[in-house]
C-alpha cells in the first residue's frame, strides 16, 4: 500500500518537531516571494526598480527571490512594508 505524502510528512514532523519549524519557515518564505513577485508584476516594477524603492541592492533582491540568501529581519521588513502599503500583504508576524 502506498503512503500519501501528507502521512509521510506528518510522521517525520512527529519524530522531529524542529523539522516542522524549518518546513513552516520555508513555506512562509516561498509565500512572501510569491507575493513580492505578484506585487512587482501588478505594479510594473523591475527588480531594480523595487530594490531602489526600498533601499536595497538589486543583487540582494534577486538572491532573495531565488531563495539564495537567508535575509535578516530588516530586509524582510522592508519588503513587507512596501508591498503592504499598496496591497493586503501579510504583516511581519503573519509571515514568520
């Protein structure tokens, strides 16, 4: 009998609660990246334009969108504040 992914995941999380925390963080980050990309697209903003708008380097935004960096709180906060100004984006607490 084949097991469903949700059952395998639940078993792994039960054995290792820290894994659950890491998974939840990854899901939240992916959701923030999706909302950021949607925001940029809806507002016709390039990565360069958005980065300048919030005062970060374009290369750092690119790395964040590609999940190639572990951003600090201030970096994430700048993104959330900007997309929240025009959109119903999550608050910092909802994203964490």
